[in-house]
């Protein structure tokens, strides 16, 4: 990761720090505690773009994006990826408690997002037919498909213990995120 990647990161309210004496460069992103949702997603997107710009390894990029989301977005109990492997979703990098490993296409919220190619915004997971409860604490969920060349290659899944935690601003922000960096996740 080069210093220029860091200089190009124009994240408002963020500190991006490189330690030139180390062999490994390290980012230190600090989301503003009082930022509104739009600003938070702008900053998250800038940070995600800078972190993944020069890395081609899909798993490494997913791992860092999951960690960034966990750091930037409040009130989550799970954030991460499921990857399309053959005809099913398989657990990818995430933050939170251990989770279901394989999800069939069309099953649960993740399977619905992968099968339809559409974001699933679920205010009450208990009202979603076929919801898969990996963590009994989950109350609401949003799942955004990641596409490449017109096909779904993964889904980004966020869970919250708060009912109706996710709204249209989250949908817009997360969809913009996967559009910007989706090609680096596949
Ligand atoms: N709730 C998801 C399963 C994945 S976990 O939330 C991590 C679903 O219904 O597909």
C-alpha cells in the first residue's frame, strides 16, 4: 500500500496514518462520533476505497470492509459477507458472533438478496418468512448484493439488535459502497 493511497484519502473527520519506519503500512480511521448518517457513509466509502484500491485479494478486501463497517456503523451485532460458491452462499469474512456457514439460494434474507439481485431491508426479522437466525439477538437486517459482470458474486449482510435499525439512508450508503468497490470483492 503506497503513501499516495493515503494522501488521496479525503475522508472528512478521519485520520489516516502511515508509519514509514514499518514494513507494513497501517490505516487508522477514526469516524466522527457525532456524524450524521450521510457523512458517516461518505467517510466509510472513502476509507473503503482507499483501503482496497491497491489490493486484489478478495478475501483480504472483504475482511477489511467488514472491519470498517463494524468500526463506522453503530448498533450492529453482525457485519460481513457471504460468497456465491457454486449454487449456494458460503460464509466469508465478518465481524460478530459465529454464523451459519452455508445458505441455499433463495433461503433466508441473504438467499433472497442473492436470488433476486435486490437489497433486502428487513425492519423485523421475525416477520420475514424463512429468516435464518444465526444470532437470537438479531432484530433487523439489511442484505445488499455484490455484483460483477451482471451476476451476484456475494452479499453484504448487516444485523442489528434494534428493530428497524436500517433505513433508506443505510440502503443508499451500502449500495454506493458495493458499487464503488464491488469489483475488488470478486
Ligand atoms: N439472517 C441471515 C443469515 C445470516 S446471519 O444473519 C449472519 C438470513 O436470514 O439469511
